[in-house]
């Protein structure tokens, strides 16, 4: 039995189907008590039923609003405050080239994927300092560096999250706190399968060294490692989980 996270409390935001769900399962299976946050209640109920028994909490909260972020912080303060935070949240961005993006469309909600981190920062850091153990993990994308056309705002949002967590790594490292990101390539999640035409997905799957798309469980494995004591000397890093796609494009 994997008990690497026994006695640890973990928060996963963006805990809907796909990567968020897989991360919650992996952390719970390793012994963590998981607090999962997304909006869709049915998906959260499915997640609650799938996790091994424990004092897990599945909360439907809209983290795109300040009120939702404040509610999350308030609820966390009422119970066990997590020392592991996984930010998998992705509020969709407009899909358009930069030249067609208005200043308003660029800046409105630009920080929507990371705002909640500021609302919970103080109680989470207090718990991490008290336990001498803390993990911040951001689910990023190779898009943060690859300049994917037509998704400039998303690319910039992921880069901003990486910079934020790097800063946290430097500022909090002396307290046993690490902060890292995983930068994903093409992952075959329900949301991608629903949004991206099959022909495009076939091309994406071929455009990496392994010649296939990744799975949510493979992301969860990387996150589990970064959450666990075994990653104690790794901080401020961006780990590519992309089948080698960031090495070069057009493998075939
Ligand atoms: N799949 C890929 O190929 C790929 C590649 C690179 C990076 N990523 C990153 O991996 C992460 C997961 O991606 P995914 O493909 O599994 O699916 P996704 O649809 O991007 O996941 C987004 C998650 O955020 C939640 N969410 C969205 N708006 C929210 C809000 N206002 N308040 C609270 N929760 C909200 C969604 O649940 P609800 O709708 O229930 O709220 C869902 O669980 C994302 O951060 C994405 O950017 C994915």
C-alpha cells in the first residue's frame, strides 16, 4: 500500500473530470485527505464515490469570482488546512490571435486561474510552516513557452502561474515548502476530446517522441511525486509531462 501522503491534507482546484479527478484519486490513494474544488456537483459526487474512504471534502465553488475565492479560504480555515496545494484550475480563455484580442478581453479575468491562491496563501503557509512541510504544484502547459498561436492569453496565464510558483519556492523554501509546476503536452482528457476535432488530435498525438497522447493518470503520477516527501529537494522547477513534445515539433 502507498502511504506516502498519510496524515497530509491536500487541496486540488479544478477537480472536475480528467486531470483534476485523476490527481485527487492518486493523492487519496497515497493516504492524503483531499479537498476537491470545482463547480459541477455531479462530477464532484462521482469523485467522492471513487476516492478511498476518508475525510475527503468535495466542494462546488466558483473560483472565478472573488466571493468564491473568499468562501474557499473561509471553509479551509474552519477545518484542516491543506499543506499540499495543486492548482489544476482552467477557466477558458478566448481563442484568437493576439492581433484580434482587445485589451479588455486580454486583461479581464487574466488572473482567474491563480487568484484563489492569494486568498488561501496565509492560512496554507501557516499550516505548512507549522508542519515544516508544504507543496505547491501548478498544472501548466508547454504552451507557456511554445507560443501556441491563437491562444496567447492562455499561454501568458500559464507563464504567469509558473513565475508565481517559482517566487513562492524562493520565498518559502526555508520552511520546508517547495513549489513546482508540471508543463503538459497533449493529454487525451474528456475536455480535449470534446473540444478538439479528431483530425487535430491525431496530429497532436503524433507530434511527440512517443507518438501518442498522454493520460490524466500520467499527470497524476508526476503530481503525486511532487507532493510526496521524495521530492523534498526539487523546487522552483517546471517538469515537462509531454511525451517529449517540447524537444521539437514534427517528429514524423
Ligand atoms: N488536456 C491537455 O491537453 C492539457 C494540456 C496542457 C495543460 N492542460 C491543463 O491541465 C489542466 C486540466 O485540464 P483538463 O484537460 O483535464 O480539463 P479542463 O477542462 O481544462 O479542466 C478545468 C477544470 O477547472 C474547473 N473549473 C473551470 N472553471 C472553474 C471555476 N470558475 N471555478 C472552479 N472550477 C472551475 C473545471 O471543473 P468545473 O467545470 O466543474 O468547474 C475543470 O475541473 C488545466 O489547467 C489545463 O490548462 C491540459
